[in-house]
């Protein structure tokens, strides 16, 4: 799949034309959404579900086009933290408590985030 979110979304829509796609993000990313590559096109083509994150106020989420707020149990885990742990330690044990075992195994089998 392509590298930019908008291109990935369009490729998926082409492959699965009847599917309805949602993009799930942490509420902390809502504030940055306008800076994403071709953000306006992306917001016109899909709906974002913004899950609450520790320390995030989700102020902008309710006023940003195609962003729905989703109240979830807050976990202080982020994808960037997981990637940092993998780069620093190169050990599956560091992320076993952060992601399901099958996900951890897949990440290490494929050599992701190194």
C-alpha cells in the first residue's frame, strides 16, 4: 500500500468499494490533523474516530470536520511509545504488556520499526 494516509485510503476503497472506512486516532492527534498531507481531502473522504487519551482535552475534535469523539477507557499507551521500545530494546518482552501477543510476534517476525 502507498505511504500517505490519503493514498492508502483510496487504494483500500478501490479494493473494497462497498466497505465503509473509519480512521481511528487518539484524541491527541486531532490537534495535528490539519497538518497531515492532503488533510482536507482525507477529511472529506473518511470519518475519524478520536478515542480519548490521557492528558488530551479533545477541544478541537467536536469542531473538526468528520471527527467523532469516542469515549473509551484511557490507556497511557501510544504507537510511538511502542515503536521507541522496539528500537531501543529489540526485545519482544518490552512490548508484550503493550500489545496482544500475536501483534508482538508479527512485529518481530516482520522486523517492523527497527
